[in-house]
């Protein structure tokens, strides 16, 4: 039984921020009215009555740092516990500046993903990433700038280009898998990260070998990621500093110490690519981005390119590696699914089950728990008017566990995706709308190839230990022990 929604009167401070509807929204509203009302009561330029916000949904009442600490350190249990106690949607006050309403309702999520992106701001929702990725990252921008950059970034990640990356993924996987120990339990996460970092670096910069140039770029990025994964430091930064970009901000110092070496190599790579006489023949992402032009014929500046490259490198590698680690963690605990997948891969007859396994793994263990949009005006969502100034957050984690959507939601059961396709608003590991992950096709493609290479080479031993707990690594939900498995090499004939 799902808990019944309870109302509360905790909303007090936002009623003064009520603003009017824009002309576009007003026109859309007017078009929904019967003609007679339109002509008699509503002249086209009449000011619209502002929406009066409803009380915010209930949620934990403790001090914000305590709520934030729970959100950070007990990620899955805290979200599920809060849902069980308050029902959904519920409200989390994470800091004085960040009040988040989480929902797991596909109809509300559809509203969020299809709303006007100039009123539900994802860039502000991702504000926490700004000190790291910079102010010109596609993740931290809002429209119209966001759309301009997104259009320029899309072509390299178009489905048809995936063939070009296939060899890159297979080679990186082969190299890393050759080092896997036989017969001993080990954590796969570092290995998966090595593969996905190599893949994204080679796709972005066109680096063909893992030599000195590769290491010069990879080393500072690895350091930055490891430091970002230090949750205690992230907690202190969040609580200690609300002014993230001020001159004395610990965020700023954190970034300078960690990312300056990476900044330098990124600007060097951009300069080298700009002056490369053979650039027109290159098909790496950087070369394509340098050639890209917007509708006014303008290209990306060096500063824009820097922030976008950093975004692709960071967003594109940790997420995919963690998803792969979870997939193995789940498979090892589900011997039937593991056996069926191994058989399909080795028979080389299609990839339907592999596709279903990857989707089920991203459903049950989504690595990004929620996406957020900041409301610029009071907005009706899910039958309630939320005030300006709060974030509405489709909770990926809770939506994927919503029993109204998924039968037996806690069960790892890839077959469910052989029977029904994934829904746009209820299977959302990559978010949605005009902000849907740019690398989704790339990530799914990469995950499937790595799993294929792995299962062709190794038998994965079934695991009887309890499921690994969810731990936060930077912003991702990761397996606490790194996805520990035991493998045995397969003889050449068995492949
Ligand atoms: C399994 C792997 C991945 C997962 C689970 C994932 C998840 C996400 C999510 C949840 C978002 C936010 C969407 C929203 O706000 O609605 C996002 C955005 C983004 N992701 Fe991914 N991602 C993955 C892999 C990748 C890869 C491989 C790349 C690049 C090669 C990438 C690049 C991006 C970019 C550039 C954005 C910003 C899009 C925008 O704001 O327009 N991601 N991703």
C-alpha cells in the first residue's frame, strides 16, 4: 500500500514572489477556453491573474544540514524512508537556498519535461556543478544559451556515429580485461572507470594510444574526480559556503587546487586542434566542435569549448563506469539472468536480452538519483501550484521503484523489458525533455560492448553475499564495495 498524501502548512516564505504569466503562456491558456469566454471576458493583452501557490508537500522538518547529511550519506534508504513516511511528492530543505520537491509520478514528470524550459530552469537546478564545470557548460546554462550549445554538441553523439566508436570501446575493454585476476574476488569499479575514461578521452580528443599525451590529460582529471568523490569534503563545502563563486569561497579554492592542471591541458589541446592543418580530416569530438557553427555562423569560443570538454569528460565517464559496475553486481546475484545473458552473448545471436539487462540495471540502480528544475514563477504541477524559487525534482530513483508503474519493483527482472518498451516518463535514468542526457546513446552502446567483451572472455561466478549497499561517489549512487565479483577465464572453444 502506498502512503496517503498528507498536506502541511510548511510553506510560508514564497507567497510574495508571485509573478504574472508571460504572453505566450497566457495565449496558450486562452486557447484552451471556450470561444465565448475568450471574446467576452479575456482581451488578448489582459494581465493574467497570478497563480496562488499551495502549501508545499510535507517532508522532514529537521535542520537543513541534517537533512542534507542524510541525503548525502544514506542516499537510497533516506529517499525510500522519506517516501514511506510522507508519501509523494515530498519536500526536502537541503539548505537556505535549496528547497526541493521530489516526485515519482510519471504524469507530473511529463509536465516537468515538456514545460517551457525558460520557466523551469535546469541550469539553476545544476548550480552545484558550476564551480567545477564552469559557467558555460551545457549542464549549467539555461535557454537560450543552453539550446545554442546543445545544438552544437549534439552531432558527435548522433546514433549513426556510434559505429566509429565501436573499435575504440572494444580495444579499451580488451586492454583492461586482460588484467583481471582469475578466481579472486575484486572490485570492478576502478577497472570500469579506466575503460570509460579511455573511451571518452579517445572519442573527445582522437588520441589513438595510451601514451604520454593520454596520461597528461587523464591524470589531473582522475585526481579531480577522486577528490570530488570525497563526500566529507563535499558536505563541508556545501554547508560552509553558500557563495560558491566569491573570492574567498572554499569552492573556488577547491577548484583551483584540483582543476587548474586539467584546465591547462584542455586549453593546450584546444590550441593544438585549432592550428592542426589536418583538422578537417579528423573525426574526434573536439575537431567537430571546432567546426560547428550556430545559426548566426558563430562557433564556440575557447572558454566555451573548455567548459564543454570538461563536462563531457566528467559527465561521460564516471556515470557509465558506475552503471557497468552495478550491472555486474546485479547479474552476479541473479544466476538465471547471468546464465541467459552469457548464453546469448556467446551464441552471437542478437542483443535483445543484453539490451533488457542494461535497461533493468539502469532502472533498479540509476546512478543519478534525481534531476532538478528551478521554478521562476508559481507553476501548477501534479495538481498543486508550487511557488517560484523551489526546485521540482523528478526522482529517478523513486520513479523506478514506483509500484504503480512497475510490478514487483524491487526485483531485478530484465524480462520485463522484453515484454514492454521503456516509457519516456517512467524510465528516466538519463533525465528528459530538452535536457535529456546528450550521451545516452553513447553510454548504452558502450555498456553493451563492454559487457559483451567481458562475458566472451570470462565466466562470472554467482554471488551469495547480500546486495551491495548504495553509497554516494560525487553525485552518483555507486555500489559501496565497488561491485565485487569473481571471474574465471573461458577457454577459446567455449567463446
Ligand atoms: C550511464 C551513463 C549516463 C547516465 C546515467 C547519465 C545521466 C544523465 C542525466 C540524468 C542527465 C541530466 C538530464 C536532465 O536534467 O534531464 C545527464 C545530462 C548530460 N549528460 Fe549524461 N549520463 C550518462 C552518460 C553520459 C555520457 C557518456 C555523456 C557524454 C559523452 C554524457 C553527457 C551529458 C551531458 C552533456 C548532459 C547535459 C545535457 C543538457 O543539459 O542539455 N552523459 N546525463
